[in-house]
């Protein structure tokens, strides 16, 4: 008699395939991503998998060594902290991290010069390994995924014409800087400026020339301002420069240097006489949000306009 499908399904319930230790070792060894057994102190007790040679090298030489022997101290210390977190929670712990040649002892000059990004899925084991609590750490290479995400994020945060950050990103950065100011009293100055009589430039010379002026101003700002300064196009011909760790007394010096440089460079490169006006504010103890400093910078800008343009005003 032939058993019905229902009967076959009932017979399969609870059936469990038993693998030998050798078979389990083979299964683990063929996993595409590397699986590390790491002890609480950071010792590599075992390594399985990592067969996807597009992304991983043979890591068998790590077994028996400690992360502090393999990685630079800061990176090794972070790994041990993540192991501690997984052991404390006893739940799946997910962490993203990067590794480059400079992070690995002995590979400072020979390793990749760009960071390789990984997602680590870390789970505490229910037994000790050679007398220590331990975790299994599965590392997946997510460099390509991160590159795509970073490109999309950059496009969503960047003004296409000037390459400066856009209004949305500006608001995020100002929010973070304001938190630092409240928590750690780190001063930040904010400069808002625009192009004097920009409508006339567009009307008389055309929008293509107007765009060229804005792009040239963006280039001058990159040359003249610090790498730590945050540059954004607020809209139209209006720009904002966030200057961390800068009091307004120093910020106004930077702003005036920019005001003087832009006309001379534009006259030389584009043959047009263009000036800018701006207002500068600094975070204050009485501020309730970052919008307060933007409002002051905007008031300073219009004060410069009313005073005859081609000026910078502290507000």
C-alpha cells in the first residue's frame, strides 16, 4: 500500500538528521563567510569558513593568537568590547566595523590603503572554550554595499551644482554641533552669505553665467576655508559655513578674508565683478535650538545689505 502525502508528512515530523563531528567540521569549513570562535580575552580559538576568496584570505594562522597581537591597540580594544557586549546580552549582537592595512600589525604598508567594511554577527556560546567564555563571530564583507549606500546618501545630501551639502544635511549638522555646544561647551560660529545683486547677474548675463559664478564661489570657499568647516548651499545664491571650535571674533576674520578673496578671484577667472555680503553668529547659552544662531546670521546678512553690501556683520 502506498502511504498518502499526509501520512508521509506525519512520519517526517520530529525527524532529525544526525551529523558526525567530521561532517559538521566540513559543513562549517565550507561557509562563504569566516566564522571566528573568540574568547572573552580576545583569543582566536578556532576559525571556520571564509571560502569566498573574492573577499577573504586564509585566516588559519590566527588560531591561538590574541586580537591584541594581530590588530593595533584601538581596533583590538574595540573587538574585545564588542565580545563583552555579546556575552553580557546573550542575544545576537550586530556590529559594523572597518579594517585597513594600517589596522593590522605587519601590514601597515602592504595592506589595502582603503578600509574594508564588515558586518559582524556575534553570539555568545553556551559553553566555555578552554576555560573562557566565548562567542562565535561571523564576519560578512559589506564594502560594496556600503559604497552604494554612501553614494546614495551623498547624492541625497549634496547640492548638484556646487557640490556643497544641501539644506537638509545642514540642519542635521547644526543639530549635532548644537548638542556638542550644550554638552561640552564647544563654540561654533555660523556664517550666512549671498551674492550681491545676483538677480542682475542672472537677468543681464544669463543663468549659465549665474551658475558659473556660484560654482566659482564654491571652489574659492574650498580653497580658503578649513577642512573642518562645513559648507552648505541653503538655496539660490545663499550659502552657510559652519565653523566648529571658532569664536565669532575669529569667525569674522575668516568671513572678511572670504569677502575680499571672492571678488578678486572672480574678476581674474570669469571677468565679472561680484561681491558678497554676510552675517555671522555664534551659539549662545540662551539659545534653545540651532535655529537661533541661523536667525542671528540671517539678521547680520540683511544688516550688511542695508549698510551698502560687500560687508560682513556680527549678529
